[in-house]
């Protein structure tokens, strides 16, 4: 039976990528060696790393604009620490829109003052705060573009003269933005890019070198940039699969083309949530994520029946996070429209049979 994978991460990737990546496990580039056993210093893998870094900048429209791309380890969670270690001298401004933003704030407080300019915690992060002020004397402003757990997404970003840092782990490469507004972007690979194990970091080089503290080598962006993202042994397979996914995205027509598909998927499921009396959307309508649709049943008595229906149809990973409950449909780039239609049909069937 075909599976329809709505897992929030690690998540679905393109079938073409799975195929090519599986072949490389047995024989990479006709070398007779597996991608899992080649040297990370070999020309074959150096070429992979360089292509992955180059494609990242190309797809984001940041080539030739003073940016460099890195593939590091430790996930977005390590970036919560590294951002502050490298950029926070006295004070930083943070927007708190959910669990991951809260964790980033916690790490930043180890290095200086943190001004939480706004928070949606008062309504369990079901909306994106608006009309907040960013202090002009902060070292940088940090935000999270998409909140996987709660299903909210920033539709607009503030105008500021400060370096803007953004955690884009769950919506990187999913929609067109003016990425040059950001001085630093980071994203764990395991949503729209590849398997868990590597993290994309895109940095505008001129923001570095402003803090006086000594930074350990492994946590120093400049060290990784100087070594072309090869300071230590990288996550070879995760970087390789990420490169394949970026190739796939470029072949689809890039971010603009995939955004159109993502909008269609989101419109389909949100339409059903809004017209079906058995479901309620969790987040504020204007802040709904095109990546993660969160919703609940209006009648708890139907949960067992609904769960049985979607599992029998091959739907996977639909349960919501414990912070919200209900359901979460994660519709990353590689999830086909067909899979969303399957879920929507099940939701309609539930209404007809209730």
C-alpha cells in the first residue's frame, strides 16, 4: 500500500532522491565504494559539498551577494547556541513564537541580555505577534519563520537595520522571500532538504568578528567558513542526500515552482478544515502555515473512528504534538497533492458517516 507521509520530521523526500541515494550506498559514482565509506577528503565528496553549498545559495538567490553556505552538525538546536556565541555582544532581540524560539532564547541568555520583543505564549503560540518594536541598540534580531509544532508561519518580516537571523528549519526552500533581508539563516535538513544529521547555515560574512569573546573552534562560524565547511568530518551521507534534494528542487523549477504546489496543498486541506463541522483549525487564519496544518476534532467521540480511517488509507504521522493535541499534517515540498487529497477525502467521509 502506498504511504502518505505527513511526519513532521524526519520527513518525506522525493522518490527520485531515495532511488539515487540508495544506489550510492552500494556504489558511489562507479567507484566500487559506498558513499558511506569514501573519504570526506576525496575529490568525489568535496565536489558534493561544493555543489550542495552552491545550490543552496543559487536557489535562495544569494549568489554573489556576500553570503556563504555551510553544512554543519548538531541540528538547529546547536545553532541556538552558535548564533549567540558569534553575534551577541551585549543585547539581542528575539521574537517568541513557539517551542523552538523559546529554546533559542534560553541559549542566548547565556551570553547577554535578551529582549523578547513579543510573544504569542499567552494563547499557546496559536498566532504570530504583530506591531512589535525592535530595539535599535540590539546586536541582532532573531525569529523563527515557521513553527512546526503549532502550525504558524510568518507571512511578513520586520524592517530593521539590525542583522536579522532566522530559523527556517521547517520551511526552508518552500516559498519565495527576499532572502537578502537576512544576515544569517539556519535550517535543520530533516524537513525539506534531507535526512537528519546536517544543518544548513547561510551567513553574510560581514556580520562576523564583532564580539570580543574567544569562541571555541567548533562553534566559530569563521573557522568553518575558512575551511569551506570541512573543518571536521562532515555528515557525508546527509550532505549528499541534501545535495540530491536541492538538484531535484532546481529541476522542478526552483522555489517559485514548488511554492505554487505548496499553496495548492495548503488551500486544499484548509478548505476542508473550514467547511467540515467536525474539524477546527488550531491557528489564527492569517498565520496558518503552508507546511504544517494543525487541527482538532470537534467531537472527541470520533477520534477512534477517524484514526482508524486514516491509518487504513496508508496515512502516516498525522498525530499532533503533545503541546497542541489533535492532528498535524506536515506538507513538505516532496509531499504530492495526491496525498493531501487522500486525507481530505477521509475527512469528508468521516462527516458523511458521523
